[in-house]
C-alpha cells in the first residue's frame, strides 16, 4: 500500500527551449507501517511523546491487528506481545511475574474483575507498558501494566454490520455507527451493540455475551472536547467456573481435554456497567489539560463444583474419581477513578521541557459472600456433594439444587480500598539527539476491612529516570531505571503476626534499541532488563503466643531479552515477530516459599516464547492471506508439575467486494492438544482450545 504526501513547490520558470514540469514528492510507506505500526501511545508517558523516544518498552496492538487475527478477547492477542503468556482467566505472566494490573483509558478498574475475560468489541487498541509503572500509575504489578483504549466517536460517518459463525455452534453479530450529529461536526456520536453465543469446547460449558456501547463527543470552545461514554456488559457462562484438566507430573492430560468437573446446571453470570467522562482542552499554545472520571459496577454470581482431588474409589490402583465441593459465591464491586493532568511546554537555557503535573484518586468497594457444601467422598469433611468420574463422567445425576443451600452458613468479606497520588514528570530535549525523562510520584493508600473495622494506611514514593539518544536517524538507544510498589494485603497486616509491613517494592533496569531500518520498511526493537521484587511478606516459620509469624523476607529476580520485529518484506508482504527470553528466579523464599512460585521458579513463566504473524496481500483479487505461529517453552505449575512446550498455527483469509468484507480464520490449524497454562495439582492444567473455524461477513456503509 502506498501513501502519497504532496509537497508544495514553486512553478518552474518557462524556458524557450523546453517546458520543465516539477513533480510532487512521494513518500512510500509499506503495509506494515500503515496497518500495524503505532507511532505513539499515552500509556508510556501520559503525553504525546512518540514511542521511539520513550525510554521503556511499550507495545501496542492496534485495531487492524485485532481484526486480522479475529481476536474476540484479549487472550487471542498474546502471541503478538513479547514477554507475555497466559496464566488463568484474564491473568497473565508478564516479564516473569503474574500480572493483573489493568487500566481502561488510563484509569484503574476492570469491569471484568473476577473470572471473566475482557472482550475486544469496543476496544480500539491494547497498550502494554512493561516493567514497574509506579512513577505514573501508582501501586501495581512488577511486570507492567495493560491499558485498554475504548473506541470513541469519529468525525467521519461510518456504519458497519457484521455477522460471524463458527464450529462449536458459535454465532455472533454486531452493529456499529459513528459520525457527526450536527452539520458543523461539533457533536459526534458512536453506537455499538454486540452479541455472541457458543456451546464451547469443554463439556457443559456454553457461553453468551452481550455488549452495548454508546458515546457522544462535544467540541467545547476553541480547543476543548468533552466525551461521555456508557458501556453495558453481560456474560452468562454455563458449566463454569472452569478449572483445568488433571495431568501427571510430566504434563500429560489424564483424560480428554474437553473434560469438565462442572455440571450443566453450574454457571457464572456477570453484569457490569461503566460510565466514562473525559475533557481535554488547551488553555494556551504551551498548555494541554485533561480530566477524566470513570465509574463502574460489577456483579458476579457463580455456582460451581470445585475439584478437590482424585481418589482411587474402586481400588484398582488408578485414581479415577474427582471429589468435589459445591461453591455458591457472590462478588460485587463498585469503583470510581478520577485523573487530572496538565502538560506545560517551555524552554530554558536552550533546553526544551515537557513538564507533566498530575493527580489521581481511586475508591474501590468489594463485597464477597459465599457458601460451601463439602464432598461426599472424603471422610474428614463428608457432605452431600458427589464426585465425578475422570474417564467416564456421568452428568446430570446431581446439581446444586440437591444440597439444601438454604441451610448452609454464609461467610462474608467487605473491603474498601483507596488509592490516591500526585506526580510530576519532565521530558527534556538536551540536544536534537539527546532526550532525558525524569518522573516522581507520591502515593497514599488505605485498605479497610469494613466488617472487622481494621484499617491499614500507608504511603510510598515511586520514580523513573531514563534517557534516549539518537545514534543516527532511525536508531535510538535508551536506558532507564524505574521503581514500583504493591501495598501488602490487609490480611497480612495483623500486629500479632508481626505487622504492619511496608509495601512490596520492585525496581527495573532496562537497556534497549528502537530502530527504523531499511528506508523505513523494518521496525526492530530490542530490550534487556532486570527486575527485582523485594519486601515480600512470607511466613518465618516461627510462632508467638500461637500466632504464626510473618516477615518481609522475599526477594525475586527476573532477567530477560525481548525482540520485536515489524517488517515489509515486500510491498504486499508484512511480517510481525515477537520473541522473548526470561529467567525469573526466587533468591530469598522465606520458610514457606514465594506466592505464585514453585521452588525457585515462577509458575507459568516460560524461558522462551515466539509469536509470528504474517500477511500477504493479493491486490488483483482484493484479498489477503495470513498465517500465524505461537511457540511456548516448557513451564511449571504452581505445584511444580511440568507444563509441556507447544507450538500452534493459525491461518486467515479475507477479501473485499464493494462495501463487503469476507473473512475466514482457522485457529489451532493442526488441532494440537496442549496446556495453555498450569494451576494447582487438584485443578489440573488449563487446556488450549482445539481447532476453531470462524467465518464472518461485514458490510460497511
């Protein structure tokens, strides 16, 4: 694909001998740069700084890549993000550490909180800032932060209708419309609706999702824009909450990957509502100001049979009977996040500054209620809940209606978490080739047990210092040091157990190159990093007055290399490659080990990962074909069981006919049997999906 950029020139003077014609200059940009390349993302600095100048690794998955890979949920995108792998549900391993720190439009609060996976229908792009991000976003996971940018109203009118079908009785449909509401275009809108359903690939596990999204944007004054957005999300998952399939210590599934410990009557139902308001304006040419507020509520009800471990019930020497509990759980979350930023551009002593001031506030209320009916197959806690056979399961013999839930006691927690902070960041242009970034943030936090009346209050400082140097045009070298923290769990702050404790700390050292080679046809980014987490609260092995003591003992270290390539092999052929090497090790484990680790290795942290996606355009027939590969190295589960390495392949085809787009995607082309991640031994490994076929037709007008 070519994009021409005209350059104005003065007309050539007339000549008596000949007439000379000046041609406009043409800039050639390959398909990689026009489809998948993103030049900036606010997640790296909260400003408009190009990604090439940010001294930390940032990856962006734009809408074009989401569409080409037919990605319906975020788990479909992991192959394109170096250093990331699936852990469980929406949780991932990022740079060696379990990561669940999620932002939406730069604000805290995940409407899918719990055991539902974020859907991508109303997401414009997915941004990943790798490593501790405390200097900008406050307390969070050491591996990084994921930011989902939602789709907003556009000035150009466009409407789109899409239908999809696939195996496992999959069907989906969506309607989207955006454009101006007034003739001047100073008011714009977006409306979207999406619904899907399928039988699923695990026995008894069907699903239905519905998403409604509406937003309006107003021009305010000369430079201002106010955006208001409302999103409604419903997910009904039958035969859930899904755990894994049991394996032996070598990682081989003991039964079919479709095996499910749940009855068809089990379910997980989630409802969420989200309201977003954003206001941006420029009070002066050197100033940019923005405010944002986001409220959401999330409610989740699930009744499911929890696997409690295999026993040899018939005495033949093979453990074939999965004992089960019945769990009835309600989770309710209500949260408000606000943020304000001001950016001032000025120069002193020949040095250009981009100075950011900001503050944010987050309040999250969480209520949890649960009942448990125990197993009928374990003598120590015998109850009314029968198990299920691993090799020949018979479903429908029992359900949660049989366990007299009305007579069971409830247990309950009710918590409130407050996070608030202020930060300052300066981006300095020392010379046309040398850039420096420095950031500092103060955070306060309060965690309250609203039933017991206990409260933990603390504060912390985070910082980041980095520099980018332009070695030559298209080759930027950078180095940075960044810190982060995570407040300790309220349950670990009991003074009788040695608390309270200071927050867990993390620090990252990173070196890298961000390059644009081959006359702009190849983007090659590399990063070397070391992350250390310390002050991890673990059991000391001692007891005082019968209370087990805790101490800030833990120390873990993660070291790695990442390599990301986006290249136009030809004008029609684009290739994306994401490779990562990581070695995450426990240095000091205390007496009871480190959470999310087994021995000195972190669970689900592969040493090598490789994701490839390539697309070849066939302009003569207005079509394109795509091919993907995803390699995952050997891992271990939380209980130290092997998670076998695997490679899966995908294919896609799409064609354009007038205003219609037709697309076909095959995922797991060769129907590979593999585990996407490991969990604990009694829950087994999460099986990867078998071969899936998706067909879609979209009409744009």
